């Protein structure tokens, strides 16, 4: 395992560019670990509709960064009290969606600090039934990134102010509000420490879990590549917000794998545009699936035939094909 120094950068666009650059360009013979802390920001899941996930007026007023990440899952709020970790490794197919494998060493360190930490639900780390961390994954070829947040001393009121969290998600977790289901790690520690100290304790614990362990500083040439990726991708409106599709049908439902939200534009009985949003985790990019629907008659029989040779679970995880088809067809018109 090689620990990559991010040199104290707190710009979320730069840190996400660094993470992706390492994933795509560093020697696949090694595993990598990355820590970073971001300035106040909202990090949007790969498949989400940004404008519907954020409190746009508040975000603009407070100058909060809005950045889309390459992994699925839901939107999260970051600030200087939030420590982010990222494992960049190879995968054999079995590691995908195996959040237990990649959260285990982090949970072990938290437990050593006296916290009753455990993995719950799809991808959350909780302490005494309070969420203190969410995790997500992304894969490309045989490489993958498994990353997560650790709420250490975050301004939890800002989580509520900056995000538009949908009520069905809160209800599905059995809580009355966002604030009631999240907590900071600092609340559970017997001795007060700063986030910098927590970072070192976590790093020491992870060192013990993976020997040998070394640190690495990027070269000037590698940093140039990171900044270039930031400029052409993470700094752009198209990546962070994307163009809202024209639609006259909306259909959404929360499944065990997460929310699936469809926007479909049907004209003269045929699908002219098709877009899927949500906080689910999938292996394959949605664009190829969405493109299949263009020109298809908006009829259940045609849609079923279209998907005959498509593995829906590659895009959404453990979502039955029949459930997906039922969601696509029979939607209410919302002109």
C-alpha cells in the first residue's frame, strides 16, 4: 500500500481530479491510499440530477463548491471537519459493491479509538445507530476506487441547509430528519482531539493493517496532469451540472439499491429522449443503456423486447429486470 500525499490541498475539484488521475495513471501493480479534506462543498453522485439535490440559492449565497464525483451513490456535504479516504486497488469483480471489505480497516481503527463502529445498510458506517460515514465505489477496467467520508467535526446544520434531501430517503432510514440520523466522530471520543490528530491516528492504524506501507509525493509532471484533468472535467458546468433533459414523463421509485428517477420524452408514441438519475451503485455507465431507448415505441412489449439481452444489474446492482420495466412503463404524464 502506498499513501499519496495531497500536499494539504482543500479544493474539492483538485482532490477529485487527483483521485481519478491516480486511478487511471498510476502503476496497477500497487494499491494506493489517499486522504483529503475539502472546503465547504457538495459532492454529487455520478448519476444524480444536481439541480434537484442542492439548495441552489443557499449554495450560491454561501459560495459552496458543487462537484460531481465519478462514483455512484448520493450527494454529501463536505467541509473542513470532514476527512475523506480513498482506496485505489485492483478488483476481480467480487470486490465491486463489497463495501465491507474496504470499510473493515477503517472500522477497526475507529473501534480501537473506543467507538462502537459498524457497517450498516448499503454503504454507511454507523456509531450507536448514527451515521458517521458514507462510502461509494467506481471501477474502470480492472482498477477501482473505494472512497468515503468521515464526519469528524462537520457543521451538521450546513448539511441540512445545503442539500435537498428527499423525504422518502429519510423515511426509508427510519428517521424524522437528516440531523437526527447523522453525528460527528468527535461526539463519541472520550478525549477531545483535532482533525489533524485524528488523521494521523487513522493513518497509523491503517499502516498496521497493511505492511509494507510507504508515502509518495507526486512529481511536477504528475501534478500538471492532475490540474489538466481538473480543468477539462471537474471545473466544467457540463460535468458538475449537466444539461437537464426535455421530458414529459417522470417516474421514480426507491428500491433497496437506492432511488431510480427516470425522465422520458415521448413524441408520437416513440421515445425521443431518456435520462436516468439516482443514488444507486452500478458498474456500467448509464449512457449506453439510455441510448438504447431512443426511437423505441413507448409500449411495454417493445421495451421488454429491447431489454431481452441487457443485464440490468450491471447498471443498477441487484435490481430485478421486471421492476425496472414496470418503472419505465406506465408512468404518469407530468407536462
